């Protein structure tokens, strides 16, 4: 048997596919993605891409603004949470998933809502629609990866008439309509999922490149025969310990050998720096575009040669566009639905949010427009 054989294994990286909304005969709930874990995929992307993470938080901050005026400090559940605290959580969910969920609890008589709680949107699944295409129940599990351990619990979908006894605890499920998806939303940035995933992978690549500093840059040949497996392992570990990693940068090799058996070190051609700069620019541009953020300055990223007299000018113009085309429609959707629930708690009011202050004008004053939900 020959021992001078080598094999190379390649890893396959699959692109993120659009989630399939699937109804299975042996399941009471509708699958959100083929593995029923599409929301968890969105959470993973949120936590792995710095630029995407910042975009989502910027949208959330815009929707939340400075909180709900007048009624934001009202307590809305037995945990002592205020309306503002619940509002901030659903603003983040809506920014990330294009939907949010609430657990509403009616009083004994069924005449008004007594409490509302935020439900993590990723943990809620829709029941199968009935013959009238209405969802009558939703299922909640704290971990859909382990449903044997965390068994899904059924809740009545929001209903102002069937709200007594066991049905007093309901799920209010709000989401943006997406053509082709009747029970679940798709995020607004759906077209950039692969770019967001790529951003996280590029970051990991550069981190690994530094941590394993020797591996991608040099190819070392020892020309004095093939050592035993144990000797090879010892040699590998010694080279790795001595030369790899960022803390060992700048060390030198010292080799002793007989003529004709010299150690041969060959540099491996690395990708040109321009390649990574171009790739990063492309990724950033596509992610910002998917979130409809026209200027990186809104995220704290400085831009050179932007054509404006000052960064403040660009921020004002970019944020005005961002506020009117992205934040305002989302805020209206969230406030309208939250306002409806708040009305059923006995508060027949209009919820008003003051948008964030961006930059002051030359007089030192900031012009603020109020956003209201019409109930």
C-alpha cells in the first residue's frame, strides 16, 4: 500500500434560499422555511454582520424615536413593563423580521385587555389557516430547534369575541403582507441575505487569516526524506507554536541542512489588497441599498468626497429621506397596531412618537415632526 498519496477536500457553501412556507400533515403549525428555522437564520445574520446589525438598529432607533409621548410610561403588564419598553422590543422585531407578536390577556369578563406582553417574533409559528384562510391559533416555543424539550404551546389567535376562559390569553400577530406568503412575512432586506452572510464570512476569514498567520502565506518543503507520522506531528506543532498567530509576527526562520537537502520556503501569492477593498465596498453598498439607507454617514461611517459642503448637510438630507421613505411607513404600521391594542385596554387615545434629533440647524434648533397613529 502506497503512503505517498494525498487528498484534498473542499467545503461546499450554500447560498441562503428564500424560505419555503410548508404545511406538513403531521404538524399543527406551518413551517417557516423548509427547516422551520428561517427566523433563527435572520437572528444569526443579525449577529454576524456588523454593517447589517447597525442598519437594523438604526431603523429600530428611528421607529422608536424618543418613545411614545404622554402614555409611554404607562404600565401594561404584571412584570412592571411600560408601554415604551414593549414598544421598543416590537420596534426591533419589526425592523428585523417585518413583523411582531404580542401576548394579550383579557379580563375575566372579556370586556377589555388587561395585560400585554412582547413575544419574541422568532419563537412564534402560525397554525394552519382554516377554510376561510383565517389563522385560528398560534404556537409558541422558546427553542424551535428542540421542540421535544421545549414543546410548542397553542394560543388562540387574537379575537375580540372569543376571549374568555382558556382563550383569554391570545397572540396578536402583526406582519407586512408579502406576495406569495399568506401567514409569514419576509424582511425588507430579503434581496441582500447572501451579501449579509458574505459580510460575516469575510470577517471570519480575516480573523482566521491573522490567527493562523503562517498557513496562507508560506509553503514549506523539507527535502531530507519523509519522517514518521509522529515526527510530522511534532514538526507541525513546533512550527505552528513558533510562527503562527498575530503575536509571532516578524519572527525569522533559522535552518541547518546538508547541501542538496536544504529546506525550501515558497511564498504563496495572496489576493491583491484591492480585491478585498472592492469586495467590502460591494458588500456594504448592497446591504445599505437593501435597507434603503442612502448615506453611510447615518451609521457613523465617514465618506470622503461626497459633494456636500459638510457632513452635517449630507446627514440632514439623507436622514430626511430615510425618515420619510423607511422609518415613517414602518412607524405608522407599528403604532397603528399597537394603538388598536392600547385602545382595547381602555385608552381611547392617539399614540404619538417624537422622532430622534439628528443635527441642529445653524440657529441651534431642531425641527421635529410628530408621527401619530390614527385609531
